[in-house]
């Protein structure tokens, strides 16, 4: 396998293992703030680990948005997206494998069941942590992904301070989670959503369409806003 694709697969697995794993295995201890930090830290660590190899996208929406903005070759998009989805599924499988290893306590704690406990899957209405509806979920995922791509494009531009892109992008993802965990459990990343949904099935899989459509739409919107700002021409 192309080493860039392999890097994206392992990087996305780390994102899901670190972020969703924190939510599933330690969420009751660290809360939403801790889960938000965990997702941000996965991006920061992978940015410096695999950034020189693949650019550390870890997200089909980011890959598509960067290609639309002229910052990534379009012919590499399918390979990156496939690698990210497979990596997200691997990360979700690892989280489930660990969670199922927890011994139940009779009368106090049941064994872990992804259909019951959710595996940090994304959703709206009954799938939303705070029961937000489709409209709120759609707006949230589009807007958050648009701003996320703007941060990525700005932090990785030629005019940006070198060496700080990973930190800025990771902090942006942390902020996004702080805002939107109650609404959708935060996706902004179709690969992050797909892995848990495949394992959970049911409502999570039925609602998965939104967590492909909205992040990709948001990423395209972010790329358009970046082009309107004229930064792309300044870099040329």
C-alpha cells in the first residue's frame, strides 16, 4: 500500500481510538471537556507524526475540501478517503474490543453493548446527546466543518508561522467538540462517524448520511470562503 494511504489509515485509527475511546472508556470521569481535548490531542500528535508523510488529513471532508481549494491533488482523493474510512473502522473496532473486556458487576454494571451504549456514535433527534433535531445537527456540522477547513487552510498557508499548524488545527478541533458534543456528539469527519455506526448499526447507521453530507458541504463552503478571501491567489 502507498505509504501515504497507510499513514492516513493509522492516523485516523488513532483519532477514533483516542477520541471515541476517551468518550467510551473514560467519559464519565473526564466529561465533555476531556473528550474534546482527547480529539484535539489526536490531531496534534498525528500532525507531527505523519504530517510529513501524508499531510495528516484524517478526514474525508478535509481531503475533499483541500482538493477543492487547490491544495491537494484530486487524483489522490479516493485513496485517501478509503484509507481514512478503513482507519476509522479499525479505531472503532479497537475501542469496542477494549470496552467489551470490562467485566460486568452483577446488579451494578452490565457488560458493554454497543447497541445500548452507543460507542460514541453521532446522531440527531434520539441519537443526539441533548436531543437536538435534524436542522440543528445539519447547521452545526456544516458550520463547524467550514470553520475547521478555514483554520487548516490558514494554518498551513505559506504566510503562516512554520511549525505551529498541528497545534492550531488540534485546538480548533477541541473547540469544535466543546461546542457541538451536546448536539451531534461531534462528527465534522465522515470517517470518524462511519466506524462506530457500522458497529452500532440501527439508528446510528440510519443517520450516518448526515455525517457524510454535512461535513463535506461544510468543507466545500470553507474552501469557497477561502477563495473569496483571496488568500489562494496571494499564495500562488
